[in-house]
């Protein structure tokens, strides 16, 4: 359904230097990425900020031209046949952009439906059907002004708009960004349903590992404009199989530097990374099951020796987060 081959994109920007000077800066946003998406699957593009996710979806949506490589949607070339591509895709690149604040959700959808050439009963039925599908059909939601919508409702309306033309391929850039957990969950369920029940091909981007883990059929992990891993979540997790993830939540005293703790821990454990959590620090390491106790006590000794209070120690199955860390050697997303 979607075929991407060696896609490249660079941006040239100019940085201000002093009063009159400027300096050219080239950003390699995509360094030759390739992947393909099958019909009826939810495909995730997972990566940290600046990885190249938005650039990729903009190229696939024909909003941006690549500098090299090729991309096809339903067999149509995004560069040479943009009109044909636009006919088969539904796109939501930003939750709020382009809606009328003084119209209701229903009126907004009706307006965009008319732009897409729908009218009369077809249009009414389409709008009603989409409001229903998105859980916006009760009168209060559908007939509330857009400006009174919660972010979760706006996100759902944005997906509804992307579906007005009954597209085969739905492209969504960080659709759950900023949503509270229940709204994000509801939206994820809708998107999975679109693919698995209605046979749509769904491409979503996210920087949320957990989201990718529970929602997508296959995922490409993108980092610095390159795809560093691609496969089902289980396949990717198999790369860190045979190891377990140990997590420590600790609170360092003001005099202790976290990066020093991390370097100390790295001498006794693999892939040590830290994430801020609950005002403290969450430290993650990978270990084989046999060395679990040894590594745990070494790290506890290290933390206690530096006066850190340890609130929690957990042992987990590896997650996508561990895959990311072990592939990129970087802190989580
Ligand atoms: N219009 C632009 N001009 C210059 N640099 C850009 C532009 N858009 C994106 N970039 C840069 O390209 C890289 C990839 O950006 P983007 O595709 O937005 O990543 P993501 O969506 O994964 O956060 C980043 O380094 C970003 O700063
Ligand atoms: Mg982005």
C-alpha cells in the first residue's frame, strides 16, 4: 500500500550571525529510509523529536518534495502523481489546524465534506457516520462549538476529517500527542479498528514507546533520519530476548550528579539509561537472568554509597524502550 525506498530530505536554513551575517546550515532530516506498509495494518513510525517522522509523513502526503529516493502510495508516485495520491489518502498532520472555532464539530465536518465534493444526503450520512465512529455523535459533542471541544474531541474530529473521502490510506502525525490517557486510549482503539475492522491502512507516528507497543502491527524505529529497526513489536523485542530489564527509582542528594552515577553503573551493567520520574530518577539496565542478583546488589551498593535513597526496584520483561536503548545507545524518547 505504501512503499518507501531510500527516501532522502535535507533542509537548508540560515542562522543569524551577529547583526548582518548569516550562516548556512544543512540538516539531513532523512538519510535514505526504506519501508513498506501492507494493506489493513497499523504501521508505526516511532522516534524521538527531530528523528524525521513529520518529514516522512509530509512527503507521503505530497506536502513536501523529497531530495532523493522514491515513495508510492497505492502504486502512485508521490512526486509525479500527487493528485492520484491525494485521492487515496486521508491526512491529519496537526490536531487543531484548519478548523473553524465558531462552528460546531458537525458543521466543520460538513464544510470540509462539501470541499471534497460531497453533498445532500451522502454528505449528511457521511458526517453522521463519522461522528458516530469517533464517539462524537451524541448531540452535545456534535453540536458543540469547536472552540469548546476538549483536546481529545479535537483529535477525534481531526481523524474524522481525514476519513471524509473514505481513503484507503490514513496518515496521522502524532495523533495522541497531548491527550490525557483515557482520550489517547479511545483514539488508539478507533485507529486500530479502522485498520483491523475496516481494512484501512493506517500510518501513525509517535514518540511514545508504550503506544507503539500496544497499538501497531509493525513498527519502524527512526532516529536521526535513519531507520534503526523495523518489524513487529515482538520481533524487535526478540533482539533483547534472553535479557531482563532492571529498574531503580532513586532520589540523589543535591551534591550528587546523575551522569556520574550512570557512568559508575555502566561498569557493572549493560545499556544503563536514566529518565526523570516523579521528581527522582529512573535508572534502567539490561541484564541476563543469571546475573540479576549480582547486578542488582552492585547497583544498590553504588546508589547507597552515594547517599541516594532508593524507592523502588523492579524486574521487567524487556520493552520497546530497551530495544531503542540497545540500538541507539540513547536515552528514551
Ligand atoms: N522546515 C524546516 N527547516 C529546517 N529544518 C527542519 C524543518 N523541518 C524539520 N527540520 C529539521 O529536520 C529534522 C527532522 O524533523 P521532523 O521531521 O520534524 O522530526 P520529528 O517529526 O520526528 O520530530 C529535525 O532536525 C528538524 O529540526
Ligand atoms: Mg514531528
